[in-house]
C-alpha cells in the first residue's frame, strides 16, 4: 500500500490553499495506486466531496483555488484517499486544515486533556458544526428576480436549513467529550410573557475545533448553541477550548435536526485507568522529548 504522511495545508494568501504531502511505498509498483483529494467545509467528519483525482502517485502538492477565506471561522478540511486497483482496497489519510502545527509539548498537553475528559470529568455529546459556505437554501433565502439578496432568510422555522440559510444547515455530526458547568435557571419577564434563559460555560480539548453557532447535543436531548469560544494556545497551536453556551429553547426549529448516531452508543464514560507504573514511563518519555527540543 502507498502510505501518506506529513499531510499539511499551508498558504499566505486569501485566494487559495496549498496541500502538501509525502508518500512511502510499502509494496507493489507505484502505477497501481490512485490518489484522490476530498474536501469538506466546516466539518472534520464531512460531508466529503471529491476535489481532484485520480492523481499520479509521484505528485505531492495540490492548490485549491475554489475557496473563500474571508469568514473568520470557516475551515476547509482535506483528506487523501489512496486506491489500490489490484486489491480494490482504499486507505484514508487526514483530515487536515490550515492551522499551526503543534509541537511535542502541545501534543502531550492535548493527549492528557483528552484522557482527563474521557476517563474522569467529561461526558460524551454530539457536535453539529454550523455551515458557513456551500449552497444557499432554496426555500427560505431571499433572492429577488434580479438576483439581488438581502443576506437573510424570508421565513423562519425552515425545515431545509434550520434557519442557517445554507442547505443542510450543519455538517456531519461527530461524538466528542466535554465538561459542562451547572447552568443557572433565570427568568426574563417580557410585556406579555415570560422566557426561561439558561447560559453556562464548558470546556473541551483542542479537537474537534468548535466555533460560534455550532450546536452541541447532550444526553437527555439538551441542545446548546455555542456563543463564544476561547482557545488556550501554545506557540500558536490550540491545546484547550473554553466555551460559552446558551440552551436552545424547546420548540426551536433546531430540535428538528435529526441525530445521526448509532442507538447502541451509550453516553457513559469508559474508565480505562492507567497503572501507576505507566505514568512513570510516560513522564520519562515526555522528559526525553523536552531534552531533544532543547
């Protein structure tokens, strides 16, 4: 199989993104492998669409000029698919996006944070990344006969985009772990009615990246909208995310978003505690990495 490593995205321009990778041939002639590049917008879990391919196995770079980098939170994810024509096998590599590459210290901090959330303090939930690019909703997005638009929807409670104005509303969901603080129940008295407001804060690891507008579904069908996101960084690489959440009111159209998760999955943390002697080995390895960096 043809293995891909050192896959990364780089650019210093707003008009394109450059994808670079290296390959290592394990077995067989190079001409029996085909390389495809897939792209996903806003969601590291998809939906994936073929960007280019089949590419020759001796090509190690690709420029994507069909991008819009003006939005501050939009991310383009890429992955490589290697097809073995003789064995009809497929291997996936990625996803990657444009970001600062973490060093060994940052990678260790990310790993320890993931372990802490998964085995001790976190709960498993579902992240629905909000779309910021793609096809506008044909049912609610305002477009005049002259092709002009006001930049907003004509109606509310759209079943096609869930009031996001982009077709589908959200990218493919994915499971992740986070720790949420208890939310205070508050009452907002209006002229003719009362409204219950629930806001809270939460934290999660560096992956998956969360942005304002994303929706998080917790056990018990509690749905939160991300209002703010603050990342703790080390040399520019994110190692931790702090979130400000607002509970979506019951009856909101976003409660119609289907939950695409296997019903056999359980929202229970799997406690896989590490033996004390393992911590010693991990500390020795981490100390060796630090000395190598020095």
